[in-house]
C-alpha cells in the first residue's frame, strides 16, 4: 500500500549507516516539524551529531518541509549544515524530486524521513523513494496534523499487524 512505509522507527537517530547501505540509500530528505524539532522549535539532543556522522560516511541530506515559515526551516538547515526546501507541498512529487536533484541523486537512492503518513510516506512512495516513518517528537502539533493523527495511528496499527504476521 502507498500509505505503508518501507521502514518504521522510533526517531531519526535510529537510522544507521548500515541500514541505509543495506537499502542502497545515499541521501536522505528530512522533514522538520515533529521529525527534527518539536512544536516549540527545540531539537532533541543528538540529532546534530547523528547528521554529522552520516555526512562523514558519505550520506547526503536535504530538508523538504511543508512549512511556509522559511526562517524556521532555514534555522534547522543551518544547524545541520544542509540545504533545504520550504513549502515543499508533500505528498506532491515536485518538492521531493527537487530535493533529490539538489543532492544529485536518483529517487531510488533517496530515503524520505518524516512523522506523517499522508505527506512524508505517501510522497516518498509516489516518487519511488524509500519511505521511513518515525514517531512524532511530541503530541503537540498544528491543528491540521492533529486531525490526521487518529487515521495515521490506525494505519500504523495495521502496518504493525502485517509486519507481525510476517514475523518481521
């Protein structure tokens, strides 16, 4: 299903170089809100180190955020020293394709990492990219996302049942 991620993890810091290498991934497109920062723009400890470590191993990064707040997205991008796209309009393909192009990578070599099924996962799957769903940093969210969370939680439950049935 297009709404199921290829991988589901607790947070971005669980993504390892070995996981990426195993899946032939050379670049990551990162979401911002509730993936890299919380509602109050706080970045969890360790994300900068995680990003720097993967960059040193040759992994490319780009941020693709649906936020129209350029200064917020730019702040995160500067902290991580990576390029960014704000108002990416996920799950539309344009922003994600542009991010892959900025990293000079084919879509199949790129993972999209985010906390939302209907933007990050669906956009990645529609674009032929590797989708990695992470849990939101915290429950507090913007109103439109709060409306979608119960549906996403149901899909996550179905995804887990499917994985458990396969013994994964």
